[in-house]
C-alpha cells in the first residue's frame, strides 16, 4: 500500500519532537472487552496484505493491543500472549474490601492484579520508548473530560498506567489516580476515537469497531445484576458509536466491524475464534474497500472466505409485511435512506444502494419490529 512506512515515522529524540511528521495512516482500535482479541486478527490481515500504518489510537482493550502494535510486537507474539490469557489472572474479587466495606469498596475486582499482568505483557517505559506514535484515552471522573495519553503534555505517564486507565471499567477496577484526579475507561465516552484520529490529519484511517450491532447476533442477556450492568454499558456504547460514525465516517475511513458481538464481554474461552474472525473480516474489507482495494487486490490470498466485492455501499431493505409505520427509521437515519409517510403509513427506502451509509446500524437497531435488513456489511 502506498503509505508512509512505519520505519520513517520514528524520529529522534524524546517527547513531542520524537514523531514530528504527520502520519499517513492511523490505525484506530475500539473497545469491547475480550472481543478486542479480534484486533490481533486485524493486525495479522494488515501484515498479510502489506498495509502499513504509522500511528495507533486505542481505547480500552484497543489500548492494550494498540500499545503492543506501537511497540512492534510480532503478531505471532501477540497471538501467543492472548491465547494464554486466563480469566482468573485478571479478575479476582476484592473479597476482603467487599466484605468490610460493601458498596463503599472501590471496585469489584483487584486493579493491582490487572496492573501486574500489564507489566508482564507491555514493554517497560513510556510513550517515548515506542516505535511509533501511540495514543489511548481515559475519562477524568472529576469533570467528565477525556484525555489522550501520549499527546503533547500528556506523555509523561508510564505505558502500563496509561493502558490500565483506558481499560478500567467503572465498578470493575479501581480508577487510576494521578495528581489528585481519577481516570477510567475511555470507552465510556469515546469507544472508537475517530475524532482524535482525524485531528492528526492523516490521509487514511483504518478503524476497528467492536460494538454489538443489531444486524449481528446479540449476546445472550441474563437478568442478573452484572449482566444488566454490562448490557447497559454496551447499549450506551452502541449509541455513542452511532453518532461518532454519523459525524466522522467518510471515504477516508476504512471501517472494519468483526462479527463478534454474540460473545460475552469477558468470554475468555473463544479467543482463538475471535482472532480468526477479526482476521477474516479485515481481509474482506481491505480487499474490497475503495480506499484500499487497489493496493492489495494483486496480493495472492489463498483461502479467503469471502469473494472480493465493492464495499462502498450498503444495501437497504424494508419488509412491508412487518412495517407498522412508526417512522423511527426516518427519524434515526442521518443520511436520508428512508421516506416515512403520514403516521401509520409504511416507510419506503430511498436508497436501495446506499453509498452515504456510515454502517452504524442505527436504523435496524431502532426498528421495533425488525423490518429493516442491511446488506453488504
């Protein structure tokens, strides 16, 4: 691919002068718990196709995988790391604190244990020790503001602390404390940081979205406190991503959406399958998206599961037998794919082959009778 090489991105010196050049291609890795192991598969596909990136922006689990990518871990090493992950090594109850303090305890699980595992995985040092620019977000609890560690003035934090803060789900792990402020999971407000990536002014953004989509198989919901809490977080995450894609997904953004939404957020048993799904979807998108296919279609791809076809558009359909005329599709879609008549009249599709669709799945998710189907996703 005609992109600035990763080698040329690294300058000399430290801090903000170390990477003085504008990146050509930014890789954005979204949040999603253990579904984020799909990011490793995406990195394998990029390697297979020779698609280079020269900056990484990550949130939550995307921050962990993104830090490894920015340190140039070989994908085989990443696979070895993620295949060996065990739930009990990361999620151990704060039992004593919970018994002694109840709801006053800082978290359900021990954040110090998670930090120990991050120290075993990530390279020592800080952002200035990485091979390319890397940024990850966190939310400051005191004012709700977002910070991007690695940005000028915010790059003096250790890599472990930065990644931990970006992954620290509220109530699950303790916040990261720094200079009197507390920081938690950046995915709370920005699950796929396209805005920040665009501020770097690259020519191309490759973004990986792991949120649950209405047209994919949803995870099994159980009426339990923790399940309800996780699902509520995911719903809020989906809505935020819909708006982010409406505002920032354009022809400069190659959007990869691995079909891993059916998995529980902390399912450690399907890691190998998740990596494979990420790789398969990335190969399919990169070889068929207008922004990348001309550079990679000459590659020999034996065993590619899906045929190469243009992915510049989304096909939109409404089942007239199901439509109840509620008008939600017209109200939700920001790109005018639908026409809703008077209340009670069935909606119609204006753009059967929809080139402006941002692939946010909002229309299908909000249709109360599941009358909308989307294709070529």
